[in-house]
């Protein structure tokens, strides 16, 4: 296992891999993936299909940067639940890590959202911005932001947890 050294960091280990690393109070990695990492060094990724890219392109602001690629990574355990992990890379470097949890049960999703919110607040403090409808919390920092959002879509309850950094220069 590759070790990560982050000054004043806290690392939570899950099955041998650090699930979240904090540089000070800023989340910078999920599992074995971290912001700024060279995508060529990452294993077990599957790039989005043309159809998946087409869906993203149908939403303004999503996947509109030249050199951007999106990958599916192995699922990770966070807050005792299995989350999907998606990675965004620009110019060969990771600039976004996205966890997504989907449930048919609103109560399960609501409880997990609140539990995740409490956990992030305990690590990063009060969010910079928040809205109740939709449920969205943002923590801004100098080099990026962290977002926690929840909503219903097509009868499913979705939680998105995103860690983003500056867009790497070519």
C-alpha cells in the first residue's frame, strides 16, 4: 500500500486503504486516489463510455473542459455504506473525486445524509454555503471545494459527496 504523508492530517483506514485524508481540515483524497494525482498511476479505472459522456454533456457545465476524462473507480466504504466512486481528470491529473450513494428508501438516504453531514462538519467545520431545497452544503477552500448534496431523482434518493481541486494546467 502506498503511504500518504499529509502534515497535520488525519487518516481513516478501511480495509487497508486510507478512505479520507485531511490536509489540515481539507479533504484531499478518497481511498487510494488524491487530487493532483497522475491518472496514469491509477489502477482499476474504467473510462466513461460515449453514451455516459453524452448524458453528462446534456447538463450545462458538466464535462465541457478540453482534455477532461471521467472514470468509474471501484466502490468504497464510507459511513458504513458502499458508495460509487467517480474520478474526473483534466490534462492527465485528478481534479475531482465524487462519491454517490443511491437508495430506494428515503429514510435510509436521509439518515445517511445527516450522518455524513455531521461527520464532514466535525472535520471541516461550518460550510461556506448551504441550501435546504435542494439539500446542498459547500465548503470552499483556497484550492477547491467540498460539496455534499442530496435529492430525489426518478424515485431514487441520491447523495453526492464531491471533492474538487483547481483545474490542472496543461
